C-alpha cells in the first residue's frame, strides 16, 4: 500500500512539474506571439507612413512640375503674342535661353 501511495505521489509531483513547465512555455509562446504582432504592426505602420510620405512628395512634385510647365507655356504664349521682335530679338531670346537668363 505504501508503494502505491509513493508512486501516486511521485506521479502527482511529476505531473505538477510538467504542468508548470508547460504553463511557462505557453506564457513564453504567448509573449513571443504578442511581440511578433506588435513588431509586425509597427513595421506595417512604418511602411504605410513611408508610402504616404512618398505619395505626398510625388503629388507635391507633380504639382510643382505642372506649375512650372504652365509658367513656361504662358511665357511662350506671351512671347508669341508680343511679336517676334525681328531677327535680333529672336537671337537675343535664344541666347538668353542658352545661358539660362529669362
């Protein structure tokens, strides 16, 4: 009878140890999963922020490029409407354009 009680106590003790070990492992896995979810969320937010910044910069650049093109078109239309100014006027404008003078 004593042997049966000793065996039962050993089994209960071993069960308790294994249960504690498994609970600890489950807590570690749970913590690891939470950290991975947080890391993935942070990476997602970082990528979305970078893409939004890039989109904003592209939109701003496009608007600036569009404004520059409109300015250049207006400048060309104004030159044409004010007459060519003859040969020397056209030569002067060509030289101004060549040297970056407006």
